[in-house]
C-alpha cells in the first residue's frame, strides 16, 4: 500500500498528497500532465488491494464487510479520475489527450477483473438472495440492489471464457470511445471561417464581437471567425444573409468526423456497434438496446419507440407546414431556390418575425450571462433556500472559471459550484455538468464539488457576454443538473446526486429550464446590458408568444437522432456496413424532411459513440420531458411557481434523493401520480396536428 495523502512527503505528486486548499479542492496550478499516470498507477494498486481484502475476507458476507466496504474503496482513484477527466473535456492539450488514450485502456483493464470477480459477486449475490432478512434501511436495500445489478450486468455471472471475451470487448470499446471523441475535437479545432467585411451582412454586433473574441483566442487578433462550436454555428445560420456562407458553415458542422481524413469516425462506429451487440449476446440479450434499456425506466426498445413515434407524427406535420410557409416566403422575396437545411434557421427566424413580431436579436441585449447566472441562483434560493457567494481563493483549471460557495438556509456549507462558461480551443463542444467530488455521509459529511461547463461566446472590447434564449435555457438546464448534485443528501457515494437512470437524470435539469422563461423571472433579471432597463413588457409578451414557434423543427431534429440511435442498436450489426447509407435509409424510412438535418449525425454523436452512457439512451431527454412538463404543472396548479409546499416535495423527493429511491416511486411521491404523457406535446404546442401542404 502507498503512503496515504496525510503522510506523503512534501514535494510529492500533488494528486497523491493531502490538498491544503479551501475545502480540500484540487490544486490545479500545481498539477501537471506528467503527474497523472503515476497517480493513476498508485490509485489502481490501492484499489486492487482494497478489493482483494473484501474478496478474501474470511468472515461471512454481510452488508458492512461487502457492500459498505465496496463503497469505501477506490477513493484515490475517484479523486484522480475526477480531476483528469475534467481537464480532458474542459481544458485539454495534446499531452493530456495522449495520456487519455493510455488511461482509458488502463481503466478498462482495472475494472474488468473487479466487476467480473466471481468470488466477490458470490458475496454480493448471497446478500441479495437473503436481503429480506438483513434488516436494511431503504437506502441500504436500494444500494444492495444496484450493486448486484451492476456486477450482474457487467458479466460477473458468466463462464470464464465469456468473461475473458467481455474484458477484451470492454478494453476495445474504451479505446474506440476515446478515439471517437479525440477525432471530433480534432475536426472542431482545425476548422474556422474568417469573416471579411463583405461576409457580415445580417450578423449582429454582439455576434461579430464574439467572432472577434474567438479569433483573438486563436491568436488572430483583429480578425473575426466562425468556429464549429454549436453556440457559434446556430446563430450564424439564423442570421447570416450570405447563403453561400451559411452552406459552407452548415456543411462543415455536419461533416465533423465524416471527412475521410485522419479524424474520420465511420469505421469506429461500425466496430463499436459490432462489439456492443456481441457483449449484449454474451449476457443473454438479443440486441444491445434490449440490454441497455432493461436497466432503465423505459425497460424495452418497444416502449422507447412508442414514445418517439407518438411525438414524431405531430412534430413532422408541424415542421412540414412550417417548411411550406418558408418556401412561400422565399418566393415572395423573389428567390428561385428550394429551401435547404442551411436555410431553415434563417427563414424560420424571418417567419417568426413576420408572425410573432419577435427575433432573438431583440431580446439578446437583455440576457447577459451575469444576469442569467443571478437568475438561476435566485430561483434556487427561492425554491430551496440555498445561497451563493463567489469565492476567489479556490484553485481553478482556467482563468475563466468562477467558483461560488453554496450554503443552506441555515448558513451551513453545502457545496462549491464551479462555472466554466466560455468556448475555447482546449474544450470540447457542448454543455455538461460533472463533479470533482460527490456528496456522501458514509464517514462524515462530504460536501460536493459540482461543475457546469458551457461554450458561450465571449463579449469583445469590454462588452459583457450576451446569451440567446437557447443559451439561457442551456445555462438553466446545466444548473438543474448541478442542483441535483449540490442538493444530494444520501449516505452512500454510489447513490449520490445524478447517479440515477439515464431516462430520469434529465428530469431535474429540464424541469429547471421552466423557471428561466417565466415572466416572474425575466421581469427581474432580463435587463439591458447598456442601460440597465428591464425587458419591455411588449417584448416580453412577444417572446413568450414566440416560444412555441419552430417546435416542429426542434422536435424533428431531436427525435430523428433518438430514433437512429435506437435503430443502430436494435438492428443486426452485421447488416450495417456503411454508416452513411444506413443513416440515409433510416431517414427515408421515417420520412425525414430533407430540409432538416439530424441534431447529431452519427459521426459526431458523442452522446452515443464517445462512450456508452447514452447509447440506446438518447431518447432519455424526451422521456424526462414527459415528466418535467407534467412536474412543473404542480407549481402551476398551486398558483405560485415558487410554492413552498411543492418546492419542499421537489427537494425531498427528486433533487436530494439521488439514486436512493426507485425513480418511478420518487416521481409519484412528488406528484401524487404518474406523469401525464400529453404534457410534453402540450408544452411543445404539438397536440393539434397541422396539415402539410
């Protein structure tokens, strides 16, 4: 065993010593890439020794010496991995990415023999079989069940030959997932479009300011560029008057990972699908989707397909009706071309301006990043009594990162919240929540260290960053995930925070989005960045009226991605020899409008192919939306979006319970009944199906 962090000598690897920082936070300024492999090496050794001690304990298995002991094991590995993967995704460099290749392989080789350990699984299975006689608490019973399920689904009950093959598959999938994400990052980093003076028609001053900031970040001071960050691409497609440039940006964005270059992901996808199918069959499932969904709220591919097809029909009809209106608008303007995918956002915005007298550019000056952060904090305070105060003494991984201390209603320390909001070359695209440390109470109170990462555009020339309505919604979404981690109140780390089914984990985040678009919130926090004036009432009303506009498009681009994810993992892998051909065939089968692109084409579908967490699970956002639309109805029925009684139930039954309660039971405890399925369609304005021309 290694020296513990408390006894390690001075000058040692900072990942292996006690952190003499506020709240024992990672000392990022001291950590170098070369520290990680030795730290992982030591963490693997320590964890393996802890597992061996549990496995060979001569005492009869009981909850304490088996399940609780497992919960206490691997603390060093958790801590090193949390820091490492934060940097891999939020602030990488070539050295970190090279180490990531090694670590992903070593991680698989470390976990395979643990999760397939027959003796250890035997101890867990014995407890599972005798669980009714063990006098366990509800949380302990849930932990035992989840521990048994985890080992069983990893292949611990397989014969040795099958275990060996499963281990090989896991190692290969780890390598492929890492390579997929590195390829995607490579394509995103290598491409940009410089905007000359003649290229900027239609683009707002705030967009140009952000484009200049992006150029400066790449060492091109004085220029303006469009990068392949979604937060840059979507507003460009919405506003740029130059159709040729819209096409150029759109094609580059949708071709990421599919350029036939060193970053091409097509071969990786085919191999991943074959290996996932093989692993599912080793475990007795006909398809990977059947395996993946057994341990979810949905349970079966048929249930998922049923939800997606229920939503697809009205969404497609609405999108086709909108398409026909936009084509008519093009004709009115004298255009002699057919609407294409790179035109949709541009003409949808024109149509919205014509029908709802609203455009994003009008409201964006009122949505400063600072005000939206304040709004998110204020809603959390009014709902849950927690408060936020910024700390400047907490080490961070990049100068842009900010940290707030979170306290409960009694003023006690609850968590630290890190916000990393701006796009940069060293960060992968998208937005996410993660943790440097999970909440738990197994051996005393452990407060969580929660992170939100976004890719918003910086302001330039001293101007504050301005958010689009979609950006503001993203901020609230990720903060909802953050609250799930910060408000967690469980004993065992494996059940902490967001450690829930994938199709339940989006409920707290998507539910929190509702507050961002409420008049009660916008009237307080939407203020003009130059004058400080509140959002004018007429603009607020036009914004609220326009919220459902283009929902057919938004729903179609999402549901099509969820359906192709499901089809990739239900059809025989051997029948898929060409990813592009499969994509085309599936889109034709569902009647995908050619003017709308998948939200995530397969070659850039990191949710599904850069790891297995959302594989066969991208539908989860929509499954959760059924619940979040229905759940917010509890506040609406109470007549107060901050109703104390409803907020207390929301805290006690959803946000604080982590994975300690079955999600269906948790939802019913909060709402008093199961969710109403049509709440989703009602929220998106899709209950009435328009007729396409």
